[in-house]
């Protein structure tokens, strides 16, 4: 049974007004799977950050789309956010550092999105293909109260 | 009185005795970031008053919202004027701690 993967796909305009729709769907799927309130809040932030990156950086013109794929198994939820944008190296460009070791005077605005994704999810992978867009895959494992045999 | 109304995000400003408090409610994300900037812009430059953001009724913030708070912190720090947050919900405080912005609010 563990190998069964159920998939839900959303296709949305790459626009800030649609990111909350992704959060609503995530909430529905994750609560059905039995994730805790706190885990769902964490995933909401991480997935929104991935969508924000597509909205902000992928397309230079309007009309671009973002695909969000939810992959549900008995053990984990993986969310893949994919765009077909210009695919510049957004991770390298904005960085992924926290503010912990910085003074206010040396803090730069931006770059917290990827840091949050990595801090809030169990696995994060980013695939960048020149001219073919960016794919961010975020995975959260279900905490088990008991191991099934 | 500076009020910005939106279905998902709302900001109300209250002025009293040298303190300007902005009450936020709903979700502060990328889509309403311009609204939030618009509310805060005229308030940030006034060094005569303490600037407080009350987050009691906020349900969500993303890195865009945190980025705006950071830029306000920097601006207020530069003019030696106070900027603080109050009644921060636990899930938002967690993000403040995680990103490291929390330490800049401590004063």
C-alpha cells in the first residue's frame, strides 16, 4: 500500500492573487491526511514561498502559469511547484540565509523565502533548467504514533 | 485615520499619546504587500511617535510581509525611532524566531 501515490494537480495563473488558493487546497489535502495544525501551517508557508518565487521571478510577461502537484502517499505529502519561466537561478540570486548572524545595518531585504522552505519542510529540491523553468519539490513526512507492520 | 479594507487583509491605524498603532488582520502575503506598504509609508517617517504593529488578528504572514517589516525596522533604526510588534500569534512568532527578525524587535 505504501507505494500507492495519489495525485492532485492545480494549474493557476502565475499571479499573487492565486497563491491563497494553493494554501486552501493544501489545507484540505493535508488535514485529510492527518497532519497536525502546526505541520499544516509550516507547509502553508513553504508552499506559498515556492509559489511566490514563480509569481515574482518566472515570467517577464503576464499570462504565465504555475502548476502545483500534490502527491499523497501513506507516509508523506510532496508538493511540486513548477513554472515554465525564464529559469534564472533564483536560489543563487536571492540567497537563502537567515538574519541570525547579522546586524540590522547589514540586513538585506529578500532571500528569506528559500530559507523558510528548507527550515519548515523535511526535504526541498530545486531543479532549474535553462529555458524550461523551475521546479521546487517540497516533502513533509507524516509523523507516526505507531509503526505499522 | 488611515484605513485599508480588503476581504483577506485589513489594516486600521490608531493614534494616541505619542503612539501610533496599526492593527492588522487576515493574511499578509504577496498579493496585499502593496496595500500594507501604502498604509505604513506615511507613518514610518514620523520619528515623534512610537510605531507599533498589533498582530492579534493576523492569520498568516509570508517572507514578503517579513521583508516589509525588516525595511521598516531599518528605516526606524536609522532615525532612532521605536518600531515594535505586539500580540504576535504563535505561528507568526515561530517564523520571526526562525528567520531571525525577532531579535530586532527586542528593544
